[in-house]
C-alpha cells in the first residue's frame, strides 16, 4: 500500500524570491497537510549528503552549490498516496516539460532551479524526513 507521507524542500532561489507562501498555498490546496516544517540552510557538505544518490551525475557539483546557496524550507507533507500525488503536483523536473498549473510550471526558473524537491519513493521519503526532523517535530 502506498504511504501517506512525503518530504519536500522549497529550494533557495524560490525562498530568496519570496515564494514560500505561494508554494505552501499550492501544497495545501493540493490536499497536503503540513506535518513538519522548518527554514534552515544546508552547508555544501550537507547538500552533498542529501543528494548522494546523484553523486555520479554530471550536475552533482552544481546541484550541491545551488542547494547550499541560501536558506531552504524543509517539509513533511501528508496525504493519501503522498509520494506519487506530490510529484504530480510539482510537475516534471524540467519546467519546460511541467504541466500547466504545477508548482514547477509556476515557480521553476530552470531544470536545476526548479523551485521544489519531492521524494521519489516511500523509502526515500522516510530517509529524507529523518535527515531534517526528529520524531518530536512531526505533528
Ligand atoms: P528532486 O529530486 O529535486 O525532487 O527532483 P527530480 O526528482 O525531479 O529530479 P532528479 O533527477 O532527482 O534531480 C535532482 C535535482 O537535480 C537538479 N538537476 N539538474 N542540470 C540538470 O540537467 C539537472 N538535472 C537535475 C534539479 O534541481 C533536480 O530537481
Ligand atoms: Mg529526485
């Protein structure tokens, strides 16, 4: 059975451009309940750890630099079928391919600066949530 929680981050460029509120609104209107939320900044080393699965990809260095360039907002979100439904709500990685109305179609600037992260599996949602939040920070 599909899990009911996913993990998301609002990426530094979207935070810097004052889009936290607009993005949270789309998350809530999309049927997601905010279980946990914090604004923080990753070091390049922490970003490297978070995105370790991509360490062999050509964009890894650029990705770690971009994700540590300023504050992010980390979130645990709840909804039935959360992982798949949230990836639908955010749209394709490349905003040029993102469906109209999706978060990335509205707020992404490029394939790298694509506004939000969304976990790609229940297992990774649990790992990524634990990277940012303790068990006492989930309501
Ligand atoms: P995310 O993990 O952030 O939710 O994004 P995703 O699943 O849609 O994409 P993924 O393949 O996991 O890539 C992770 C992030 O790396 C950056 N990226 N840049 N320049 C490029 O070709 C490229 N490709 C990916 C994006 O920030 C992407 O979200
Ligand atoms: Mg991904």
